[in-house]
């Protein structure tokens, strides 16, 4: 049964995607951002959050750390919405992602710094050179497929993981190397103002798919 019925001469309204209802979260919803990212699994995210908390303490930063479940390395911003989210955008993004091979990669961070945004500056972990190359290859391949699907992605040019936001600017410095094995990339709908990341799809590496199948036997 079709989502919409159109009358002769009247364009049909596009079918809309219905975001998750988010209960019990403070903050005013300001809209939605659709983006792709590398997202660590729970144990890895907890470890990275602990490293971020230690760096926060060391540098005397006051901004709250992002929750572990929101830590990620951005690949592409796909689109932003005030409220109405066309289902066609979600379907096109999913179809594009399914065409991108991703062998998986170790993502290692060896530096930390602030990005100067003349305000509440992101304090981030920066990838080493090999991880930068791996993220860039995935980002470029995904960007090509998203554009073929008729979308207009905006790439995240500098691979990084944001830990928190703070007015203090911390210069780039070396840290004890930390990271995780990125075995999948993810499509996320961010509920702006409420700090909620709704995951709309994961695309695992072949090794990760094989491990998942073995665990189900």
C-alpha cells in the first residue's frame, strides 16, 4: 500500500521518516542532523571516555565530557532537518553505504588538541598518519557513492574524535596512544539539543560479519 495517495495534478507529499521518541532527556529539540561515522563498540567507547576524562582533568577544562555512546569519528554530514525528514534521504544513504567496501582498520589516536572555533571549542583526539589514511579512503569512497545517489554530503576533512567543548584552547600535544579496531561504519540521526544519536544502520567489515555469523551458530 503506498505511503501517500496523490490527486491528479497535485504533487504527492514525500513519505517522511519518523524519528525515535526521546523521553526523559533535558534540552529543547533544535532539529536533526544525518551523518555517517565510525563508532566504537561499548567497551572501546568506555575506554576512550576514560582517556578523555583524564585529559580534561590534566588541562583544567570545565566542559562536560560527551557520553561514551556519542563518541565517534565523523565521515560525512549528509543533511540537516528542522523537523520533516524525507524517507528517501534515509533510503538513499543506506543504499549508498551498502555499495562501499570497508575492510576495517585500527584507529589510533596519538595527539590531542582544541579546534579554535572562537567560542566553545571542540577538544579532540587526533589520529595518527596511518589511521588518517584509512579514514580518508573510507570517507572518499562513501562520498562518491552518496553523490551518485543524489545526495550532497559534506566531508569531515580532519579525522578526529570530539571529547568535549570548552572555551579554553589546548595546543596540539602528544598523548599515550589509544584507539580501537573500527570494524563497521554507521548512519546516525542526531537529535540536536537532546544529545541523542539514533542509529539507522551499520555496515560491518567482512571479518566482522563472519564473527557475527559464527556467534549465532
